C-alpha cells in the first residue's frame, strides 16, 4: 500500500493529522483573541492579563511590531494553515495532501523564525504561541514521516513531495486566505474606530463609576510629567505604580509618552516604584521580573537624572533584562553607588510600601496594590493598561469637569473621532 498520511487505509494517521490541525486552530484562535483583548479592551474591568514572568508572557507578542500586518493578526495565518490540515484529514486526496505537505514546510520555517524572534529579540515566550509552534512542528513531522513520497530512494525522495503542491488547491487557498485577511483588516479598522467612539465613552462612564481612593501617604518625588509645583494643582493627576520590566508597563509608557506632550501644562504624573522582584518587594513570592529592583534603585539615585534613566530603560526594554546592560546604564549615568546606597533603597521601599495602604483584594497579599501597572487617576484606581483613545477620553472628561464641576457636557457632546466626521453644527 502506498505510504500516505491521510489517504484510505491509514485511519490512525489521519486522526493524528486532524488533531494536529485542530490544535493549531485552537491555539491560533486563542492568540487572535488575546491580540484583540490586549490592543482593544472594551472595559476598564476586563482587559488582557498574561504575565507569568518577564520571560513567559503573551503581552510582549501582542504589542510587538509584527503582531499584525495592516490589521491582520499573525494568528490568522496560523488559523488558516490549521484549517487546511484539519480539512485535509477529513476530506483526503492526493492533491490536497501534497499541497498541505508543501504548506507545512513553509509553516515550519515560519514557526522557527517566529520562535527565534521571540526568544532573541523580544526575550519572551507566549504560551499560546508556543502551543501553536508545537502543533505545527508535530504536523510537519507527520507529513515528513508519513506523507506521500516520490519514486526512488534517499533524501531527495523525501524532499520532492514538499515542492510539488497542487496549483489548483494553492490558487483556491490563496483566494480564501486573501478574502479572510481583508475581512480581518476591516474588523481591525472597526475595532480601532470603536475605541475612538462608543467604547471610549463607555470607558469614561466606567471610570466615573469607580470608588474614589485617597492618594498614597507618600507621593513619589519622581515625576514623569510636571505641570505644577503641587501635585494636586493639575487638572489631570496620575500616580502610576510601575515595574520597569513589565510588558504592560511598556505599553502604558508609550501611551503616556504621547499624552503627556499633548496635555502639557495640564498633567502631573508621579512614578510610584513597584518592581515585581522579591529582592525589594515583599508582595512578590518569586522573582517575576529579576533586575527590576536594581533598575528602580538606579532611577531613584539621582532625581535630576530620573527622567533620562526612566526613558532609556523603557526605550531599551528587552536589553534592560540583561545584567551587563544594567551595569553599563549605571556607569553611563554615574549611579553605580545606587545598589549599595541605603538612603536610595529606603526611599524606594517606602514608595513600594504605600501599596499596602489600599484595600486588599486577596488575603494572600499584604498590599492592596499588587500588580503593574496600576494607575490612580484623579483618585480613581485603574488596574492594568488602557490604550491611547481610552486615556484621552478620560483626560478630556477630567478637563471638562475641571472647567465646569459636575457638568455632563462631556457625555452630552461626545463625538466619535473618525476621519472626516465632524460634530453637529460645525462646518
């Protein structure tokens, strides 16, 4: 009987191939879901949290520059390949198997490339992505081991079938792939526009539904943005509990970098150190982000250099995990003594410990604040990240409230900021 992975006479091989495809589909769907949850949250209360450690997290992948192409998430291509593998097992034919065998080779190269990028550039590994990698390589192994082979013997006999797909199946697949990609492109655009419209309005309403909390007893003297001498005098006030090695904190840094310039003169942002590193933070049971304490001490050592060090750490987020890079950073700014300076370390500890002043959400932790980032925006606590449109909407509402206390004008005159759309009554 002819060697084959999916043709009649090999039911167990077909089953394994189907399960590999189903695993690829499931992993890809979860990856796509996480991508949209991370980049387009629809509620203050339900965002994306996938941060097991500095290395094992999915947020770095979701926020990376290759997470999508023109709005088409990377996971879509994995979903499509998984669907072809599963369909090839359900509706087997020699042409379909040869096509899937060729695609499995390209997919295997793509998976290895993404793994390399993740491990050596992002310095992290998404477990959802890793699941897809495993199922993909398993599928490739099945095609290599049991897939249709050419006549003859030797290595060439194994390689040739990877290079002879059915062009009819390829053409149909390309059309379906393109149509689906265009659909995702439109969906991405709709999600992006929704962030500027109704979703942002909902976020603002949720923000005002949050209970008010006091400022910490010690507001950090390290300010990322400073509009007034006294913290309370600015109409927009943010106290951010942040870890320098937290992927979500990097996302927040990028949003606030835009907004602090846009709202210059109206915003104060105090940086409240909260490294998720047990070296200096008793809330952390294990070193989720090793080196975060050292970076905090370096940034805090000389207040005049704080903003420069703060920005350089986030702009070199991946490198900052490397002890050698941290040593070079300390030398560059002349803060080598920070790691032995008891005064600096005591101040950082005092700032960290203000997290215990807030209501506990778990008996396991002494602090009310126990994850990063956590923001206190005008005395309302927001746990997690928010994208630019949501923060901008909140800021606009706070400015309106500052001008007209108790006013509902912000809600009454909300405009969806889509290109070409203008408020009623304007020309």
